[in-house]
C-alpha cells in the first residue's frame, strides 16, 4: 500500500497508467475513513479553537490575537508559517509538505461591529455592550480548516502521500478587504485547488454562480474637503464638506431609479463633521456598489465617482476617494463540487441534541423568524440558478477566478437569521458550532484526499476552469496599481474595546468550554408565557 502512494505522489503522476488510478480509488475510501477518525479524535481541539476565536472577537485587519493563536497551533504541528503577506500584517500562509498538487484551504477570521452576544442565550444579551462579536460565525472556519489540515498531515506522514497543504486566513472579509490583494501579490500562483469554507446552516456546496444570490462589488470611501467657519457668525466664509456628502447621497437616490434592478448600493456617513456651529471642513461617506458582473460593477463605480465630483462642484468643495475593498462575484468549480458533495453525503448532518434544537427554535421565535429548528437533511447538489438576482458578496470571488475553487458551507449556525447581527452569534460557541465544525473538517480533509490521490481529477478541475468558466470571461482586478490594503481600518474601534474583551478571553486550561467559563446554562431561553 505504501509503495504506490509514493509513486502516486510524484509530480508526473498525471500521466500514470489507468491501472494505478484504479488501485488508488480502491484505497481512497479507507484513507477517508482514517481521516474521519482522526478528525473525531481532534474534537476537543476543534471545540477550543471555535471558542477561543469567538472570545477574541476581532474586526477586519485587526485579527492579531486570532493570527497569533492559529499560526502558533500550526507551527507547533510542523507547518511553516510566513506572516505579513500582501502587505497585510494579519495575513499569513502556513504550509506543510512539498511538491504537487498544492491544495489550499481558506476561511474568514474577522467579526462584525456591535454583534457582541453571549453564546447559548436565545435573546439579545451582549457579553460587552456595543463591542464587536462573531455575528457571522467566522470564528469557526479556522477550526474546520486547521482540524482538517492536522488530520491530513498525519495521513500524509503515515502513508507517504506527496503534495502540499497551504492554509490562508480570509482577513477583513466583512469589508472585502484582502483577497484581491492576495491575488495581486501572486499568493495563488502555484496553487492547484482551493477549498474554501464558510459557516452556514446547511451542509452544502455549489458550482458556477450557485444559487444566484451573489454579487460582486467595489467598496469605496469619498472624502470631501471644505473650509471651516463660524456657522452663525460667518457662514458665507465656509464651504461645507457635509454639503458635498449630502448632495452626493441625494444624487445617488435620484439616480437609483434609473439603474438596473440587479444593482444593490448602500452607504453610511463615516464623518459628518464635528459640531453644528463649525462649518464642517471634513466629511466622508462610504459606498458599496454591487452588481452581477465585472462590467456592471465597474460602470456603477464610475457613476459613483461622477456623483462625487458633481457634488463637490455644487458645494464648492473638493473630493478624493479611497477604494477599501472589492470582490468579483464567486464562480465555483463543478468538478470539485461534485467530489465534495459525495463527501458531504458520506459524513451526513451532525446529530443535534434536544438542547441544540431548543436553542434554535427559541431564537427563531425571539426574532420573529419561521420556527423550524436546525436542518437535519442534506440537499442534493443543485444546478446553478439561471437568473441570478444577486445578494451579498465575498472576496473569495477573486480567488475563484484565478484557481479552481469551491466553498464548502458547513452546518454550524441556525436557519432563518438576519445575518451580520448578534442573532448569528448565538450558536457560535455552543455544541451546534462545535459539531458543525467537526463535520466540516471531515469533508475538507476528504476532499483534499480526492485531489491529492487522483491527479486526473486535478486535471479535470482545470479543464472546467479553462474551457468552461474562463472561456469568455477573463479576470481583471478592480484594484488600481496605487490601491493599498486598508490595514488601518477598525483600529480605533478595536482598541476601544480591547481592555474589556481581554477579560473574557477563553481559557481552555481552566474551562472545558466557553459556555462553562461564562457560567451560561445551555440553552438559556425565555420562559414560556
Ligand atoms: Zn462571511
């Protein structure tokens, strides 16, 4: 058994005779079983990672504790870590093994402003009022990928399987801030297959444009500059930067009616001036321009820039802009998705306890959503939606247009939640997230084995990528050469809460779980009236 693994691992294995592939696929199920057993053995570590990253609650570009913690685990286990990738302090890559194929894992690590929430409690009850929190569940992805990578490493060592495993963090995903820069820095140049993963309430994968509820975007901040003056004593001497912002927003609202229905655009005023008796010399507004494809996003961005310049003219101010994020709409690989779907079906949904279901139903009731508890069934792989309507964005899209990639959705959250809110944090350091992450890790390890041991499958994935996906559409970055990662973002917000957050960091040496550390009875639900 060991001998042919060694042969299969050689770089030239793409052209090995068919008989060898037959042997490999006979061995593959046994290896997958071994990977599953290893992931089960690592359950305590998986739970600790989920809980510890939950307790760090770090916003995009400020994922310092999370990076230190997870690279530490990987280095202790023989992975080589490089830090500060693509000019981003919290971006790193950890590598194990050598040679082809190169399989990369990626998952997000950042959290959501104001989403602080006690886990296991089915109503709004923040750990720290106003603090950031894992209101999307990005605390669980690294537990999934690292558990899978550790299990794989053991198999690669034990069976002399050749190939390279790389792990990347999705830094600042909530502001779509890192992946276009990763691509520009060439971090995926030597990568053959990317296995991304993201928390969800279903256990699923997809290909092409998936369910059609993805948009790409450009995220850009406009800074207006005016002239300060006494707002009552000499208003004629002032020029209000806030007027610039207000006129731009008014212009956008009029224009909105004449845009394609597929567009989604939204803004927040990030600086509205200091106090009413001072004509604001500085004001700023932050826009997300979302559309279904590169040309339409680019056009929307162009309209935004025109609006900003016109508003500056009307208010006699000046304006400049900073691109803070961008994302292509994701497009996933059919060959990888089909292999992954089989693994999802083999692993199956986690076994939810009565307590898990009670928490889920109580939360659904609390927020006025459909009360149906946690999902218990796996759906078959669906054909991509023919008429995409757009929706959220994820900057893994940029990676998916450069390397064959899929996104495994693992079941660690509760269905029917609003997203980006405290409600989405409720399950994220409870047995729901722990079990869902273990299930996800199994599929991540099994799918990597599919591609480590079947070179023909790697070739098929690239055929699909070259001859179907990118036959007519070619990747062009939204980034201009002068654009830089917005690494200073969230710094102040994070520093404000850091002293309080530190008091609540999870200590696995003292407590079996974060629920235990916080003294939370699982589940905590409102009494029935
Ligand atoms: Zn996310």
